[in-house]
C-alpha cells in the first residue's frame, strides 16, 4: 500500500507541476493580450472608464488560469503520509518534494506579472509597440521572472533525510547532522501547525543551540509523518545507514503507521 502511495504521489506532483507551468504560460499570454489588445482600447476612453476596462481585463486574465488550476489540481486529502526516494543514487535520501499545490498559484501569478516587464510604448498610430531597444529589456526581464518561477516550482522548498543528517532547503540550504538534533527530534505538530521546529546543537567551538524551522505547508507530505520520521532517525541511529533504499522506506512507513 505504501509503495502505491509513493507512486501516486510522484505522478501527482509531476502532473500538477506541468499543469501549473502551462497555466503560467497561459497567464503570461493573456497578460500580453491585455497589453496589446485591451490597453489601446482604453486610450480612447476617459480616465475612469479606461481604468475600469483595463483593470477588468487584467483581473480576468489572472483569474482564469488561477481558477483553472484550482479546478484541475485539487489538493490531495488526506495529505500523503510518505516520502519519496531520492533521484540521485550517489546521494541516497528520502525526499519531501515541494508541494506544487501550494507553489502553483504563486508560479502562475509570477508568470502573469512577467507581462508587466514588456517594454512597451504608445505608437503614433495609437497602438502598442516595443522598440528595438525595448526588446532586450523585455527578454531579460521575462527570462529572469520565468527562471524564478521555474526554480520555485521544480527546485523550491524541500527536506531530504540522508544517512548523515537532514537537509532543509528554503531560501538557503542547511544540513543538520542527526547527532546535533536535541530533544529527540521535533515535537508532534498540533492541529494546523505552521512549521516544524528543530532544536539543534551548535558545533564546537561554538556553544548553545539554534532553531531550524521547516515550513511544511510548502511540502507535499503530512506534517506529523515528517516529524515522526525525523524523530525516528534521531532515536534509532541503527537505521540511518539504510536511508535511501526502498526496503527502509517501506519499513519506515510501516513503523510510523503502527
């Protein structure tokens, strides 16, 4: 059963990522239509009607892909209680992928806003155009925004359980050794928690401890399951060497479901 859940999660994540990317491109295309089609129409009107027409076009262009995403990609219920095998055999790990259900709307809005980077100008004939110099600015702006959107969707927040420790990636990446995690790992999350907190011992010559926070809402995994998996490997070092194998992942799932 656990293996089927893992396969379903892998397929679902890939499908939702592809859907978010396509709808993001659609949002960008609609934003271009607003810029080149609706904005010139608004120039023929007085201020308030022109603003209303332009705003209605922009809101509609963003609302259509967002509503389509929510319709096509409902969040899984219950949240998956499993991890995925790392894709790199040289770095065995159990991975919690970025939740495309959370990141997807952000990616769509970001790609929509890339349309604001079009270096347009009003031509003498009343139409919208991009000058020769403006094309370079437009291409750079759109490329940067699309790169950020792609990173967020495919390389966004994630957690990896490795034989040597725990990798937590948000804006920056932290690697926490299992031996450094205090208090038997993170506490079990309360209902609707915002984050999982790890109390980590500082490495010599430093003293004291610091907190590593896992914003699990951005991860495609049940918060209690992830916290339980971390506690399990903090308390059971004999199983750490097998992290990254199919057999160990099946054993972990069975243990935490008991």
